[in-house]
């Protein structure tokens, strides 16, 4: 196993441990580190989630902290908004700095993934842009690539990304509730089922539209 793969797996395990610890810590302990005022806390979490989406790091600890401090409903909305903001920033950076981004994407560690994404991506189709974000590619790389694709408009990107990130946000929130209330494991099952169902629906819709356009 390559050192890079070991590092990524260790990062995933550490991220999971942090998430579980945040769920078990008292909410009062977490809120002592936050700015006072509901709106300030909301803006803070949106900004943190956007930053976690931009940087090559797991965003789940930030998502969990937001859910713990803000509640399942408001926390889900803030996580969703922060992820969307982070994606838009990456997209615009890819658009404005396309020559630099293209050079970065030619790095040997990134190029194979970049080439696989190029083969799958058809920028002129809304649902293809939505579907490509469900593929096992890094969020950072996907959005930079979409930014370099001149045929993708900002409006199309925003709506496609808003749809693409919704299933995972809902599933994570329901999974959070399942872990928070271990005696009610049905929440965890509902989260998994909801995620799978939404992914299947979007995939089938995208596939059907692709066949119709051919």
C-alpha cells in the first residue's frame, strides 16, 4: 500500500473519531468556543464549512460540530450552504485561473484522476454535471475542473451542485441523529436508505436524459 493511501485512510479514521467525539461532548462545551448570537454562529459555520470544502481535508468534523451546535435542521442547511459556497469559490478560481489550474492538474499524482473525469464529463448537460459529483473524485478536483470547462455557466454549475450535494448532507444529518440516539437506530437506517434512494433517482434521471439527447 502506498504511503499516500495510508495517509488518506488514517485521515479518514481520525476524521471519524473526531466526529464521534463531537457527538458525545456536551453542547455547552462546544458553544463556549463560538461567537455569541445565532446569526454570527450561522455565518461562522457556513464560513468554516466553505473553508473545509476548499481545502484538501475531511469536512465531516465541521459538519458534525455544526449539527451539534445548531441542531439537525438548521445545521443541515448551514452545512449545505457552506459546501455550496466552497464549491462556487473553487469553480470561480478554476475559471479565472484556468492556465494555472491546468498546469496543476497535469501533476503525476492528479493527472490520472483528471483524465478519468474528462472522459466522463459532458459540460453542456446539466444532469451530467450533477452526476459527475457523485463519482468517487475529490470535491476540490471536481470543482476546479468544472471551472476550467468554458461551456459550463455559473448558473448551471450552482443549480447542479446544489442538487448534487443535497443527498449526502441529508444522509449525514440522519446518520448523526442515529448515532446521537443509539437507542433509535432506525434514524441511521433511514439516513442510509435516503442517501441510496436519492442517488439512484438522480442517476436514473441523468441516464434517461442522456439517452434522450443522443
